[in-house]
C-alpha cells in the first residue's frame, strides 16, 4: 500500500488543532475537506483562506476546502476526527451515513468520555464499529504546526502496513509521524497530560518555584505510567512522544490551554470566569473527573490528578490540595 491511496482527507473539527492538521495535510500535497460546526467558520476559510474564529493570522492553503455538510466527506480516503472529547460521540453519529467500512479514522482529540469512561477509540467503536481506529498524539501546538515549524508525533495503529501508508501520506518536511501499535497507550498519555498541565499551571500561578514544577511533572508522569500499566498500555509508549514528550510540552508553556487555566486558578481566578473568556475547550477540565473515576475503577492511585479534580469541582482549594500532597506518607520513589 502506498501513500497515493491516501490523497483526499476529511478533517472533522475546525478548531485550532483541526485547522492546523488540515494545513499540514495540504502542505504534504493532499486534498483536504475540513468540516466545521460553525458555518461562518467554513465560509471564512473558503473566502479568506483563514480560520478567523480559531486560528487567526494563519493563511491556509487553497487545498483546504471547508464545509459544514458531512456529505462532502463521503468519498475521502481517510478521516481525522478533531472535535473535543465530550462531543466526539455526537459528532461521529452525524458522520455515520458517510463512513464506509474499512475507512481509517485518525483520532486527534485527547480525553475520556464522562458517562462511559471510554477513550476516543472506544467511542469510535461504539458509533462506527466498521472503521479502522488510529490515534495521532504528541507534543504539538496548533500554531506551530500550522506555521510549518518542526513537529514530531506518534501515529498509533494496529495494522503496520496501513500505518506506514498513512504516515507517508501525512508526513511533510516539518511534520514527522512515528509509528506505534499501542492505540490505548497513545490515548492514555494524551488524556492524562492535560490534567497534569492544570496542576503544573497552578504551581506556577501560586509562585511555588521551578523546583516544585519539575517535581510535579516527574510525579505526574509516574501517575500516568501506573495507569497505563494497569490498563494494558506498553511502557515504551508512555516514555515516547505521546506520553512524556506531550507531558513536558503541555506542562511547560502558557500556550497550552490547560497550563494557562491552571496558572489562572493558581492566581485565584474563578474557574467559571476562566472558561467563560475562552472560545476553545480546555480538555483537562472535562477529563479530570472522568480520569479520577477511571483510576479508582482500575485501582490506581493518582493523587495529583485527584487533587486537580477536587479543585475543579470546588471541594478543596489550591492551598489545601498542595498541603495534602506534600503531607502524604513518604515511600520509595519507584513504588507510588
């Protein structure tokens, strides 16, 4: 199988990340149909070659054509699903009549569905059981990718030959996908790092110092790997781009919506005000309570992620959460 079998791509979701990925595919020489929920968004892309709502000041390739009609994605060779995790099920349901059996669907959203506690591949299997699930994840900010800055990501798919063909089709001189067969591991890394980024933001917002920030990243990574081990992910997946790599980026830059949300919380801003001022979804806020429940169900201790969930639901404040974490029983580092 060669990359020429993947010439036309559909991208479902015209937020910043979906638009950036559409631009990347166009740079790679592919024809792209970008589905936007908002008709004004698709109109702006088609008339101005710019996503004025979610990715302003980035000129998009003419090879990116926007639509708000799923029928326009009926004949694509592969699809990238890039809608927020909590909207994935309903959005995919709208695409049901146009998804043929065997269609590769590359999941690019990072989260856990509240009600089912499923990652996005589980949601996809429920809604479109006959398509082929893939996951794209790794350290990548939308604006960097859209501008063609060097980026490396994980493309997780069980079928190696199909994965190689897809990787060849989406790769460009500045966008490098590495293959993995661990779909679950890639999803765990992407979901957990968003919650940990909120915690890291709170540490810096409270001006607790870079030492505390570094310690939180390291201990947070331990939580991520414990969950991965319990659920059956491969350890090497979580030490790679979609685990540790994505964690370091998201926890280290205010450009991350999750990190900046935590930063504002640490400075004392109410969560409702923070989210109300944003047009884009902060995935970690929605993921935190689902992650807490999933960890409990799996019998995995994740005290940092649990503290974030408690802060977000208002049952504890930042100061009390920090004191609780620092006051936990001391133990060996490689155990808990």
